[in-house]
């Protein structure tokens, strides 16, 4: 008997093969997915190196600030005595005349060694999955839900088989939201709503990294709201049609 995991792969493949004009289909090939993992590894490595340079830059700025305010305790203790010393006065004027301007420029400008990582990330964009790849992957999951009569909430938790005590990798709230949007576009409103509910249940307010992806609880509510408005409009249109005929 064919396993559910293998059948899931076959469902995704069968859907993707229909798009013969699409040369790069990540959803239908385990070889292509392996390449995609390597792409992700390279993106992570590049970003880690970029962050390391930003941390070093952050360290240098802290050192500069400490150096510029080395006499802060003396300043707070006695302003008049501090400023009465012409050497301190000169230092204060010089810092505000030039050093602060240079510091702001250094912190705001992208250095050349940082820029190379940004350029590399842009060059790798051509290797990333397309909108069509994403649609194929979503349709594969949607076919899986239909064939095995699964519930989006269970699938979101990583449960592929009913009663599974050790579920596979769970879906993130962003994954659930993407599947909800796919089902809404595919005019499967009931399933779209189930995915949006699953996304809300899996949303964790403590995960601050969501903001990096432009994602929040409000994002889910907005998508769900659009779905409900569309359903109400269609219901009203059907009612009007019945009244006319």
C-alpha cells in the first residue's frame, strides 16, 4: 500500500506536470527541492556573514561613543569646572562640529564589505521559487487534504495520519495564512477560513521575528475579513437574483 507521504509527493507532482512550460518547478522534483535546500543554506550563510559585519560595526560605534563621553562622570559632577578647562571646551566643540557628523555618516551608510552581501542576495533571487511554484505546492497540500479528508488544523500541527502520536514538522502561521489565501483564490471559502483559523491558533505574540516578514495577527484578520466580505457579497447577489427571477 502506498504511504501517505509518497502519495502526497505524487499529488504535488501530478499537479505540477500540467505546467510543462514552466522549466523550473521546485514542487514536483525531489532533486529540485534538494537544490532549493542548498540555495537556502547559501542564503543563510550570506546573511549570517552580513549580520556579523553589522555586529562589528555596532561594536565600533559603541567604542566610539564610550571614547567621546569618557569624561561624562566629571561633566555631571561639576559642569562649570569641566567647561572652565579650555581643553575640555575644545574637545566638546570638536566632537559636535565633526565627530558626531562622521559617526552619523558611518552608521547610516552601507559599507562596501556589507554591500557585497546585499548584492549577492540579489543575484540569488533568480534561484528562488516563483509564484507558480508556490501555487503548485499549495495545490499539492490542498489535494492531500481533499483525498484523505484531513482537517487543516490537524495538518497545521503536522499530523498526516489520524491518531499520529509523533506528528511531522508543523506548519508555521505564515504557511497556514498562505494556504488560506490560496483556497480563497481557488474559491474554497470554507477551507480558506479553516486555514486562517489555524494560522491564528498557531500565532505566537512572543515571536518578534514576524515583523521582519511583514506579518502580524492583523494580517490574518485582514485576509479573513476580505473572505467574509466576499462571502456576504455573493450571498447578497444570490438573494437579489432570486428576487428578480
